[in-house]
């Protein structure tokens, strides 16, 4: 499926967990891995091209940015899923949306500049599509850290 | 609250909320545009991180392509006063990427959510068994994703 060698996996672990905030981060990564900066850049380009790396950048705290966010769920007739998904996805604050194996079969996240705006967006969705949206905002966050342990050995 | 005190903050956030360039000096173009040095840009970013506006600065992988092709959202029923204890235990597992206590409608009822990434169904099942025994919770449902309809990063500005 993917042909990541040991260096790629070390690179991914490093970039996920301790990306250096410096003017030349890739040079710093290169030094840590004892390879050239050019090799680091080439490997990253390749892993972006084959879809392993989605992006490199900041993960912002929506609350600290002053935004309201919530998980939403609704039940949609199987044959209507694509139509309803298009209506939901038309909102730019919808960042994740999945068909899931549950009575409520569409689950999405909505981030908006305020609670009121989020509720307005949901009202609009409910008018445009035959759905009732449940909202499930987080009250407490115990963990948000997506870091996939790629290992660093040749074999898993 | 909103950390958009200056136009500089805005421009920096706009730049780093997406994908920074894969080149030797990734912040040089931004620095140029804002009439700042690269060092000043980096200091600004670090300030935003210290203030918690930036939760992490990192590479984000497509977990499916990275070999973690099973992900499960697991929702647990927990007494609100017991949630902190349970949340802390779950947060300690590497395979758990997200864990939240949510305000849920009664008709749904499962209020503690954990997102799990693994390489196989077997791994998920084994992990759930561990989570259940470590937390003492037995009432949960696995809400597996069937199809991705959208996955993007939020554009704040």
C-alpha cells in the first residue's frame, strides 16, 4: 500500500510530534536525522504527492479563536445521503463529515464564529434538507492529539 | 478571546492555518509581505502557541494512507461526575486521538466520545476491551465510519 522506508517513518514521527519552529525547520529536521535538507524536502514532497501528508501547519484552538464548534448528527434516507451531504458540505464551517454505521448515519463537525451563527446554519440546513440535526458540543476536552506512531524500524 | 489584535496576527494565522511551503525558508514569503524578518514571524508563531491559540504545529497525515485504515468513534455512557476520571484514563492511550465529554440529547445518551485509530479491526476490539476494563465502563457503542464525505481544515480568516 505505501512504500515508506525507515527514514520516511522517522521523518513523519518527527514532523507530527516535534516540528521545529525555526526559520529553517527542514534544515533542523535534516540535522536530527543526519541527512541533507534537500533529501528532507524531496521526501516530504513525495509523501504529499502520494497522499500521506495532508498538510503541515498550525492546528488552531477554535475556542481560543473565539469560535463555537459542535459535533452534529442526523438521520438521512440511504438514497438521499449524497444530496443531503452536498447541502451540509456547502457550509464552510463543516470540516469533517462521515457516513457512519448507526441509526444517525451522518455525523459532521461544525465550527462557526458564534453559537448563534452555528444555530442559524443548522436551521438553514434543516430547511434545505429533510433532516433534524442533533448537536453535541464538547463540555470538556480530555485529549486532542492526532499523532500516528509510524514506528522507525524496517519491519512492523 | 479572539487573538486577532493586529493585522499581522491575522495574516500569520491565515498563512499557518493551511499548508506551509515545502522549501528551505518556508516563512520567507510571508515575512517579505509583512515587512518583518523571518525570525520575527517565528517569534509571533511561538507567542500564539504560548497563548494556546495554536494547539500544535505539526504535519497532519491522512491516516488511511499512513496505514491506520480503521478508525472508530466510540461513544460511552458515563455519569458526568465520573467523566474526569474516565477521560484521563482514555487520554493516556496513544491510540485514542480525541476524547471529549459532550452535552448530548437524552434520546442519544452516550456522552463521552473517544476517537480511535488502528491498523485492524482486531486492534480496535482489543483496545476497547482494555479501555472498558481500565475505566470500568461497559455501556458503549462503536460508531464506525463507512464513507468520508468531507475532511478539511477550518479556515478561520
